[in-house]
C-alpha cells in the first residue's frame, strides 16, 4: 500500500553550513519533548540513520542531533522524531543522487520522486526520500530524507534525516462510553468534490453496541490533512452526558476514521483511528441497502482491495 502519509512531509528548516544554504528535511508534524523521551521513535530513528549507504571517501561534517519539530495544526501529544547527519561527499549532487537511489539500505524503497529547490542565492538543492514499511498500528512513518547541494567543484554537501512517526496507544479518554443512541449517514456517491445522495438510518441498541466495540478496538492513527480524504460515511453518537461524537470515514494512507467529540457545534477534542481491517466500514455498510448507499458500499470494496495489496 502506498504510504500517502509521508507525502505530507514538508522541508521547512534552513541552516548555513560552510557558506552554503542547506534545507532541512523536517516534517510539518511534531511532538513535545516528553513524547520523544517516552516513545521508541528515537531509537528507531537512530538505527535507521546508521543504515545509510554513502559513496566511498564521504566524511561526516556534523554530529547526530535529535530535534523535535513542533508545528501548528496537529495534536500536541504525537509527532515526528528526526535525527540527522551532515556529510561532505565527493562528486556532484546529481552523481550523488544517482548513487543514493541505486544503493538503498535494506528494506528501503524509492519511488523515483525528486525534489529540486533554487534558493534566492542561486544555490540548487536536490531532495529525495527513501521509505520503509510503516503501516501501524503504531509506526506510521519511517523514512530517510536526503538533501544535497554543491559544495565545491568536486564535492557536495549531503544532509540525511531519519524521520519516524510513532503513535502511542489510545488513552482512556479516547474510549467511547455512555453512548445511548446513534444515527448513520451513507452516501450514494463519494468523491473528492464531496459526498452526495445522503441517506440516514437510526441504529438499534444491538447495532450501536457492536459499533462501539469495533471503534474502541481500532488502533490509533496519526491525525492528518490529506487531499485524498473521501468521506464514505458519518456516524453520530449521542452520549449520556449530553455531548455527541461524530465519526467520519476518510482515505489517507489506508482508511482512517476521525472521531470528534462535540459540545453543540464546537469540537471539544478529536483523534483518529485506523481501520486497515475494513471492519468498521463493513459494519456501517450493513446499515444500508446496497442501492440506497452505493458510494458507501463501493468504499468497502476499495478498502478490501487495498487490504489485499498491502
């Protein structure tokens, strides 16, 4: 399965090293320091960085660091841990790119994508990502991000970032309790332009209990804002305390569900769970006749196909 989550990685940092402007390969997602200390992400990132294959005569120019990028728009409790090394490498950036993409670390893959950046000072930067299997239930990003630029006529600067996203287990606050009723909305057609042809049903007590059990058993997932979000259903649960939960289905690196706790129309909290098993999508599909919510049923077919190819 294509790891679309890694496509959200944004190269935002900048550093002056030896007179050359060098872009850092850090993601826009980030945790507080406590997260990096309690998760295994730092250990995984360190091991990954040690697997880098470099051309002969490459020299390290900067010690390893363990920055924790904290950026707006994501939950504070989880994020990417990144470690990096700088190297002085013989040859041009294009020759270095060719070497790196033909000498992958064990388990690494390269999809052929190359990023190029031209700074205001005229410095050209080439960037590539080498990815590794990271399909949960806790590990959702594992990659080496390479950035390279000209140093002298015969050498290049190379920055290598190991980037790891580890999502901790769900907290007690993310368990659904006190659900007393629910409605489910399915759609006749779903697309990137929005879901249409809505049909709504009220769940029986038995249906509600089963749905809550399924959601509570799903593993955590990273909160993300993918362009590939396609909402196949909406389930609204009313809680005994007067609040409600809204569960949206979406497609981002597999099928994720966003659970939002509402107080009126205000979102009190939000977290994401992963339905790679397609179990929740299949359960919701049983609430609708095939001809009344074709889009919702088609989403299950797509999910099952993706699961087989993963």
